[in-house]
C-alpha cells in the first residue's frame, strides 16, 4: 500500500486533464458551449429582426391611421382639427411625436408646437430616404421609410408616410394643387422603442439563462454518461489489470455492454482465463514433476532389472545346457543298466529276501534316474530355443485351446474357469505353439497353487500398442519377496519333487522372444494376475536360436 501512494496522487491529479473520460468531457463541454452560444446569438438575432419587422409594420399602420384620421380635415383645410387630431393620436402609448412636413421641407403640423413652421434639411434622417438615389417617393418600402434614432439616451423608431396628391386633393375647392404634383408632403411618426428594448433585454436574459441551464444540464448528463460508460469501465479495467500484474489472475471485468469497451472487457477476461489456465498448468507441472521423475526412475529401475534378469537367465541357460549335456548320457546309462538288472532278477525263481530287497532298490534307482532325466529334459528345453515359426495368430483361439488342453487338471482341482474374450478377434504375429506353451504354464501354475479349488479367469483385449492376455486366479498369491524372484530359473516355493521352478522362467523367455513382456500383480491371499503384452509389430529376429 505504501508504494501505491504516489500513483494514487498522480491519478487524482490527472482525473480531468489526462484521462480519456476527462478529455472527452472537456471536448463535449466546449462543443456544447459553442453550440448553445451560437444558438443563443442566432436566436437573439432572429428575434431582433422579427421584432424590428413587426415594430416597423406597427409604425406603418400607425402612420396610415394618422393619414386616414386627418384626411377629412385636410380636405377641408381645417388646421385646428388637424392639429387636434394629431395631438389626440399622440396621446396613445409609445407614440412620441407626430409631424406633417410639406413638400418644401417646412413643418406644417407637429405635436411639438415649437417646431411648427421650421424648415428641415433634405439630409435630415426623415428626409434623406426620399431624396437619395432618385427613388420615387411613393415606391419606398417600409424598411427604407423606417429609421432608428437616439433621443435622451433612448431609442426612437421613426416612420415616414408620404401624403400623395390624390384626385380629391387636386380637385378640392379649398386649396387647389397642380395635378402633376404627385407628393404633397410627408407624415413623420416617432414611436418609443423603450418597451421593446426592455422586452428584448428580458428575452435576451431568458435566452442566455435557458442556454446556461441547458449547457449545465447537458454537461451534467454528458459527464454522468461519460463517467458511467467510459470512465467507470476504464477504471475497472485498470484496476483489474493491476490485480493481474500483482499476481491475482482471478481478476475479471464485468461484461455489461456490446460496444468496444464490452469487447475489450471480453478480450481482457479471455486473456485472464488463459493466463490463469497457464499458471495452473505450470503449478500442476511443478507439483507432479517430482512424481514423474520418480515414475521415470522406477521405469528405468524396472528396465534395468529386466536387463539383469535377461543376463542372469542367459548365464543360467548356458550353465543348464552344459550341465544337462554332461549329465544326460550317464543318467541314460544308469536307467538302462538298472532296468536290465531288474529284468534279470525277476526272471529268477526263489529269490531270497535280500534279492527282493535289492530288486526294490534297483527299481527306485531306475525311477529316480528317470525323474532326473525329465529334469534334464526341462533344462535343455529352457536352455535351447527351437526356431520360431511366426505367423498371424488369433489370440482368442489360443486361449480356448490352452484351456482345452489343461481342462482335466482344472476339473481335478475343482477349479472354475471363465473367459472374457474380445469381440474384435485380436490378432498378433507370433509362434502359436510357444504362446500356447506360455498360457499352459500359467494355467498349470495356477492349478498347482489352488489345490483346494478356486477360480481362474482369462481375458483378451486389444490396446493401441498391441494385445494383452490376462490370466488371473484367486489363490494364495505371493509375498513381495517371492514375486521379486518369480521369473528366476529354479526358484520355487513348491514342495520337494513338485517342480524345479522353470515354468515362469519359460514364460518370461517366450515373451522376450516375441518382443513383449509379462507383468505380475499379486499380494498375499489376493491371488495372482499375469498380463502378457504382445506388440503390434512382429519381432525383428524370429528364427535365431538364442539362449535366454
């Protein structure tokens, strides 16, 4: 928090000048002031023109009214009546002065008696409109007959109205005017503009006040809108960005609109989710790295154990081949001579008790020698591998055939066998006789482990890397120490005379020759589960005779 102080002060100082919302508000405010000011000025100008036009029109009507009111008195040349009429009309509101000016410029009648009889200069404001640019007096429009002058600090609107020499005037018996004179004089009416000026000022004040209020309202609404639609989302985005920068990747911005800021919020949230997912993956990798290293280490140890096992079996195989070769011939001689002596003794009559006892000894010698010969045969089978005949093999048929060949052992041991064979009819490239030998070895091993009955299951299933055959039983299982040496030659836990410990070693060798592997899962009182894995590709060397 301490490190964010300067940033906070700087941010507060930049709220109006350096933020997008501030710049936008200032720009809109300036534009609104210019627009409202221009509108107010234009409104005042239009109002001024309209009011002046109306005032001129009203002044012209007053002039026409004065001409009409004095017409009869002028025809009778009744000067007193004319003056009385002018004075009476001048008493109306806003009429400052009424004058009748003859053609020569002399003032004949006026509400200001002091100026009656005086002469006007043609350049005076009430005369110049008729004497410039040779305009015919009767054709002057109202705008040119009106003028604005200032008297005693107040504005006065002057309207001149020509008095034409009409037929009634030219033929009047009172004062005959030549018919060629078109103009007899001018009526000059002065109207006070003070009420109009007061109203104009009040209207200007009202317009300016309304414009100012409108500017304030619009600026307020604009500021609120900009703050809500721009400033607040941007500040929220900045705040959440700082959270992400500080390491909190759970920061999200509300997606409340479909405009550019809404798209920016969606993009920000997508980026935050991607960053959070990436960090979770990195954390997961960090958590599981040690486990994966340990797993790879175990796999390497297992591979090393397999290599050591293969080397051990190869060495034992060579030793077994030598021993079997050296022992096989003497054993054959012992069996042969023992059988010959037994045959000769049986042909004699009246054998003594000693001879009978010797005969039994000889039969035992022959029997044990025969058993030794069988052991030697197993040693030779383990030490030597006959050439394999590899072909496309149906795994399901091999399982069925292996079960058929050992079904008598299964039935005698009161064991139930069941199979779950894949419907895909998985096939591999291998030697069917060797694979069948491996399956039978596993089945016989299970039967020997379950003397009091049990259950055997055989499953086949294809996997992406190849095919697996599983042989499982619910027998007594193995301890970890026994399972560690299960595939070693001559290692057995059976009673003396029940086996020499080569069955699982043979299975191991067959799987090695097929480029596969055999896995064992077991625990005490939980049975054994052997899984034979055969790869999809055939082994590279199939016809060599290699000592396992």
